[in-house]
C-alpha cells in the first residue's frame, strides 16, 4: 500500500468527510494529507490533540519550503499535526492563492507520499484529499504516484454520469486508455458512492455495470453511508458514539475491502519494483 488519492469531479459530494472517515479506520498507520489546491477544511472544522485549533501554517504551507530543497519521506512528519482523537494530519492550504507556492512541487510530494509506506523509521500509508479535479488542478500530478485513485460521487443521475466520464478521462490520461478487468494498471481507478444504506447495494451494482459497459477502466470499490449525523460527529459538531455511526461502519467496510482486493497485488508490485513486500 502507499498513496490513496481521493477526489471528486464537481460539487461537494463529501470528499473530505470520506477521507477523514477512511483514515480513522485504516488498518495501518496512516497520514491524512489535505492536498486540495483550493484549500483545506480541517483547520476550520477540527480541533488539535491539545484541544486548541490546528495551526494553519504547519502543513502543506510549511512543506513547500522544505520540498524545494528535496524531500525525504520521513520529513513529512515534521509538518504533521495530530487531531483530537489521534489522527495525524498534514493540514491543507488556507486559500487557493497559496497553491502558487507549490508550483512544480506536486510530483515531489507524490513521490514522498508514495514512498512513506516503505520508510524504515515511521512507515505509513497516505490518504490524500485532493478535492475537485475538474479543470487543470495541479493535484492530478499526484495521481501517477498513487496506488489507487478513488472518485467520490453521490448517486444522482447527473453525478453518476459525471463520474463515469471523469473515470474514462483519467484512464486515458494515466494509462493511455481504459484497461480490462484483469489488467493491474496503476494507479487503479475506483469509485466510492455516497449512498443511502438501504439502496447502496443495488445502486453500486448498477453503477459498476455502467462503468464496465462504458469501458472506463474503473470499478465501484464500495459505498459510504450518507449519514449527516455521523458526519457532524466526525467533525466534532455533535456528540455520540461515532464508532457506531453508519458513516464509520460503512467506511470500515470500504477500507477492509480495499485491503482484501488490492493489498496482495500491491505488495507483489512493490517486490517487482525492488521494494519490500508488505
């Protein structure tokens, strides 16, 4: 495993909530990186482990100066802050204008994120919240270094049509065209649907069939429950048993399924590339 990039085509389908939820239940140590060039949300919605606010100047903003001199994966930890609850986060930019400071550095960040899983000192997978990727967002420069790109989508017809077209466009950009089901092209492109739990299995099957029929090269890898109450708990806006929420229970299943479906193949690829098997 290594870098898992989450993104959306348009609108606000819940990429940040999905990224935080998956990070909270990830089977290995994980670093959550807010890599949305438009700016991050966690500094506004989450508390630091010490109970106060997160420092907006420590994270993607501070790593820019370091990355210009070269970036060793373990240096990422120098810019990480723990959230209340212990999740380790690389806080995103404050405003979109600050993305200019990262110009030309996105591939460097992608390589560091990818290699962190093989660190001899503090290995971790990286889940990157890339926000919306329509247009020419530089966050797509992370994708060639990812093991998996997850497109987050709601289930309205227009949203499903958009994720189909975006998946096909990404397959062309990253792989030179769509791949067959048996072909392990990296990064793999998956779709995670934000869906009503009662309808999720049926909708996931329908969307997956559509992705296959359209030869997008993408597959539905799971569904995360549309759970506003759980999202409020995750953001600290509401009290409750977060581990019992539909949001976290469904995110836990998605994380486990990703490991079961792809973990062995990625470990094998790491061996082929000369890295350690995990």
